[in-house]
């Protein structure tokens, strides 16, 4: 019999320790209602969808991450709150501290940096399209055609 091993968790304790302080606290719900999905479980669902590429609505309920829509909303809310930017900065700082960043492979393009001076406006080009041609249908033909339907 083969050695059965458990799958590794998507959100390790180390990752959760880095992400948890960045997640905004939810305000209390005075009217009650269904308790929200745990943030760590929601992060697990988000990472599962992003890693596998499955549609949000196909997130397996057996994972205990809530519905795909719940995870998608949490992803959206955390984006607005700056969680992902904060995590990115945190990971870059850790890599820099461990001397693990190789800046020789870094790429900057115009999508991420604004051109301060900008380009000069190009000279005006003359239109290249031709002028409208006269109709090839004569006025007699049009009159005859109209008389068929009157």
C-alpha cells in the first residue's frame, strides 16, 4: 500500500503570520446574522482559485472556505484596503534583508512608470481618404425604382 500523505496547506503558519496584521478588522455586527468566514479560510480559497485557475463559482465547498463569491468579495475588499500592496512591500523587504533580490533581472515599462516629459505632439497629418464620389445611379433610375413601390 502506498504511503498516504496529506496535502500541504496553501496558507502556512508563516504566511498567515505575515498577512494577518495587514487584514483590516471587521466591525461588529449588531444585528447578528451568519458569522463571516474566517479570514484565513477566505485567503485559502482565494489562493486556491488563483493557483488553479478555476472559476470562483467552482470553489469546492469541502474546503471550508465559504462560497466562491465570498472569497471574491474578500479579495476585492482587501484590494481596496491595500492588503496586497502591503504584503508585496513586506515580502520585498524580507527578500532585500536576506539579500535575495536580483535587481539585474528587474524590468520597468511604461505601464508602471509615468513618462515625466512626455513625447512631443506629432505634426498634423493630411487626410488620405478620397472625396465622396457622385452616385452611380442616375436620377431617372431612382425615379423608376420609386415608382415600382408607389
